């Protein structure tokens, strides 16, 4: 009888564990992409660095008042903050595992956000040639779709130990000076996959 109970316990534990498997950061991004990026984008530029999530300290009252779409208890937020605090290693995204992402280095991002800089700094062109080239490129730039003029930066996602909640910093730049926004997103598992449970803007220009 005891052996039967032990066997049933092992089977139950295995089944329960299999319901909350660990996933890679790329798998997670693919599952939440439509929640955080314009669904009209056929691709998106992403900085290849995946820095640690900044969700280490937070104001619970601020989140309750302004940031939460779903009620999340403070112990869950504490667990996310603890896991973010412990995970300090820098990482990189694997482009081949991301749906629609074009991973770029910082210098490539600068050229995307300010393509005129290359012309302005080209010593082979005269001032007259520069002005002409800049006018032409500026017209072409304005005609480009939005997805070609924005660069995103995602932190590594952090999860609760049961993989039912997650937190991630998501920011974007639309020029090399001021245009952009940074937001911390909270996610929760639902019957329909990962959904946004709250978000708080950390900076905006």
C-alpha cells in the first residue's frame, strides 16, 4: 500500500512540475511580443544586449494605484524583485530564436536612429554635396515605415519560481536624442497564454 502511495505521489509531482517548465528568454519574448509591440510590424530592430531587469526595488502603492491591471499580491512582486536582484549577469539575444527580430549592435542602432550622421561626418563630401545628400536622405527617411525607424531594448525577463508571473523592462528609441520610452511590464500566465498584468512607465521623452 505504501509503495502504491509513493508511486502515485511521484507521478503527481512529475505532472505538476511539467505544467510549469522553464523557458528560454527568447521563447518568452515570442509569446508576449504582440502584447508589447505594434502588431503591424513585420519586423523589429532589437539591441542584441539583454541587460538584467531593473525590477529590484519598487513602490507597491504606486503599482497598486497606477500600474496594475490585475491584482498581484506583494509577495509575488517581492519574489520577482528578489530574482531580478540575484540575476546580475549580462546576456545577449539569439536572433535565430526570435520571431521577427533583427538584432543590432549599438553602432548599428545609432545609424538606424540617425542615418544623417554618416553623411555629416563624411570627409569626402563638400558642404554643398552634404546638404544635397542630407535633403535626399531626409525625404527617404520620412517615407520609411515606423518599424524601420525604431530600435527596442529588452531586459532579460525574470520569473517567479512557479513560472506563473514575469517581469521585464522594455524600452524603445525613435531617434538618437530624446524620442522614446521605457516601461516595466508585469505578465501573468492565463488560459490564453501570457498577458500583461501591469505596466509602469519609468521614463518618457
